[in-house]
C-alpha cells in the first residue's frame, strides 16, 4: 500500500483533534492548545511567524470595526449567507470595504466565506455578536492596545525600572493624562461600560464558590450573635460576589458586608438583596469589622504595590480572631511554564494600573512579609489558575 502524503496524514490527525477537542476539560484544552502552537512553529518560517504576529493587531482592528457597524449581529441573525452588496445596504458601509474586512476575518476563521463576496457566521461569530465579547474587543483595542504602543518608549525613558506608580505610568503616557486608569474610566462612562461588560467574560470561566470550603469552616464557627459577620468583601465593587455568595448560601447565619470606596458605594442600588450591607471603606485605614469569618478580596492586590498590600493585610490581621480567615481571590502565575494568557494578564495590569499578577513564589513571600501563613491554595480555572489563597496570621492579636 502506498504511503499517504504528509499533508493527508496531518489532515487525519487534525480531524481527530476536532472530534476530541470538544470533550476536553479546561486543563487538557490548555495542554492541547500549547502543543498545537508548538507544532505550528515547525511548519512556518521565521518570516511567516512574524507576519502572523503582526497580523493579530489588524485582526483586532477589523473586529472592532465589525462591532461598531453591527456586522457580526447581521451575520448571526440571518439564516442564509449574506452578500457584501446586501450588507452594504443594511449597514450603510462600502461593499468593497466590507469585502476586504470579511475576507480577512474569514482567513482566520472568525466568519466563513461561502461564495464570491458572500459570507456567513461561524460558531465564534455568535460570541463576537454578544455584548460581553463586543465590549471586550473595544476594551482591548481602545485601552490595552493603546497602552502597549506606549510601553516600549515608557520603559526606555524610565531606565527599565519596575512600573509601580499608577498616576505616572504607561497608561498616563498613552492617554496624556495625570489620572489613574480607574479615575479616567469614571470620567469616560462609555469605556467604563465596556470594562464592566468585559469582566463578565472572566466571571463565566470559573466559580470561586465551587472551591471555597465554607460549609467545612462554619462547622467550627457559630454565629449565635446576629451581629456577627460571616463575610466581608474588601474592595468588592458593586457587590456581585456578595450576591453570588448569598444566592448559594441563603441560610448560612451571619452578616455579609461589602466594602469599597465611598464613590463606589454611593452608586450601588439600595437596598441590596439578601440584606447585604454596603460600607464605605479605604483599606489603608484600620479594618472596622472585627471577628468576621472570611475577609475576602478579589483581584484587588494586583493593582497594589507590595508595600500597599502588606499594609492592607496588616489592617485585616488586627481585626481577626482565631476563627478568621483571609481569602485572596486572584490569578497565580506559575513559577515555571506560565501560559500565554497569564503572562498577558500580567502585562495588562502593568500597562493599565502599574500593577502585576504575582507568581506562586511572590505570593508566598508577600504574605510571609505581612505576617501570614498560606494554609491552602484552591485553583478553579485553567490555564489561568485563578485561585483562592487562604491564609492566617502567624501571630494574632485576638479581638475579644
């Protein structure tokens, strides 16, 4: 029997990947994705590799344009493939321009070309038409790509020092402002809306409540006092995590308290569901809630310097008793073999808020310096490794 041509053998292997890929869990998907990228490096020249990298910015620009004119919504709402002429009339855009955009998007699998100047949606097109991913495209293009453009010059001008000033960092150079990223978004509600919508994408990828050992911990914790606090969400924004906690555990006794800056707390619709309390609080100040069971933070420390994190943790430690736990909900970058997504998240933090995503070793050192011991690390997403870091003070000033 004649040996199959190499391209036929590769096609057969890829067909198996397509069949088996949908049944993989998140960790296995990450492994296969890395293997496929490694394999790609063996079938492209260095020049082709650079062309592929440079094209990623153009692809995002075309996605951004498609979102602006409603291109993806038009494709997914139609049961039949659409011509560029039809789309031109529907979207009030040049037929030739639409053809150029759609051909590029089809070349990377974001839409499908079915004939001459005729296109239809793919599975990913459905996602691009959704509000969260559409907002994500705006966020990446309008904010993150702009900061990436400023990053090389900023690092050169600052002698390649650590980026640790959120009021004089890469974001400020990119946008010509003295405001922090957070302050800038407050004054630009459209961008802030994109940010809030895009954050839902991350929330959909994993559930921290699936690994929080709440039921085991409260067996040793009694909230006989109705004023005792079960859960404090420090820097909890609009209170989404508090609501999710109470949705899952409506009958667990104890108060649930959301803490954030006054400007944020003022914007929260009142009253909050489930009797959740909203409290103005700056984590640079002493923690006013004493003896709570869980002191929780989600993606707060990635925007703080080590010294600011240590100060905040010491404020919490002073309020804890022997039953209290600190729960830090954040990404852990592996000390070796970090995935591309985790490294990209680290650079997003650096470029936008002069922050960082910490490695496992950095988390241990940070908490040890603050006087805490890590008792558990509970990971709930792959490959990003969003995790709950559960810690207790080495020495406690026990509050009676």
